[in-house]
């Protein structure tokens, strides 16, 4: 073979080998002796956080520990180690997309934009915008807010949803804006606003952290809805199947319910208070036919 052609052939073969190595699946890498790399946030209570001993903990982290056991079974690697990779809200997606972790366990929303770069398994939580009001308030739904004062946090999905609802349903809401969530809660407590709208899981957490948790309540149906799920690499169907199958097993066996209760209805650190957040009707319905396809 001509030297130039030989050199090109060698370069092509080397490039092909590198490409195959770069795109080797998670299961293949682990079967060869690798570790499972789990990304988590340290401040996403109750989904993922560091416990008093500095160890990763939380609802999504516990689900990922079950996934790790499923990976061990699938690969035959009973001694497979798990390495936890700290991530932030800003870099969690790219950490998975760039292969610096194999799955992200937290409170990440499955949406169309993110599905362009990563994959998601079956949702473990469905959240959405609801209302926080005083326990003595007669307000039970958004329609009861007609002509009343509704506060939202600047720049949030809830703020845009409230503005749209106000236009579409002619509710004549008095829309107030807060620079942050804590101030919005205080506005409700002081009677400066009749309700605060944001994700219900946050509202339950805010109420649980107040000096008198029973002084506030979360009401109304979802104004918006978002499905939260474990994030996976895009283009690794074998690994995704193991994760999806384990999530389906947890749901079908109902093993996921006591796990959920442990983090959402029982006292949890750091305040050792319960969020008192039962499984929502939307999540119960979704788990009847568990799928990674979400309508939100």
C-alpha cells in the first residue's frame, strides 16, 4: 500500500477506536471494572443533600442507590463502587451530557429543551404551581383569588403562569412581585398578600420551616405541572433500560411509596420536621402507567 494511503488508514482506524471508546456504554465500562458515577446536589432537600455526616442523602439519592443495585446485578459486578459527583443547578445537565457522571439524582425537570442533550427515566415526582395561604384563609383554589392579592417571585415560571391566568380567566388578580421566596412567605404571614404561588414542594418546605408550621397551608390544584426525573446520558439505550426497569419495578411493587413517605411525610434533617406532602393525585395517576414520556 502506498505510504500515504497506509498512514491515512492507520489514522482512520485510530479515530474509529477512539470514537468507540468514547461512546462505550455505562454498563460496558462498569463490567470492565469501572465505577458508577452518581451526580447529586448538596442543597436540594429533600431530593438530594448532604446529611450530618457529609454523605449524600435524599429521596432521589435513595432511588439511585436502588438503581446502583440493579446495575450490579446486570453487570455481575457485586463489588461495583459508587462515586458521588457534586453538581449545581447550573452544571448538572452538562455534567451528564459530557460524561462526567452516569446519572444525576435530584429535582431536575424533564422538558423538551433538556431532552435534546440528555435522557430521562420515569418521573419520581411531579410538582407544579399551587398556593400558600394562611390556615384560616377561605381560599381553596385559584378561582377563589378573584380580585385578591397574589404574590409570586420575580422571574419564575409561577409568575408567568399567574400573569397568563389573569389574562385568560379575567380573574382581576392584584399581582404582587417579591424579590425572593422568603419575602413572599412573609407577605402572606403579615397579610400583605392573600396567597403566594410557586412549586408546591417548595411551599410545603417553607411552611415546615416556619416557627408555627400549622399557621400556613397549601391549597388548590396545579396551575402548572413539571415532571422530575433522574437524568441519564443520551444515546445509551442499554443503560437506560436498566434504570427504567428498576424504576418500573419500584413503582409496580409499590416499594417506592415507603421511600417517598420517608422523605416527604416523615421528619427529615436538618430541621427534623416533616414536609407533610403526600403523593399527589397527578403522580399517582402517572405511576399507574409508568413511562418516560411526559406531557408537560
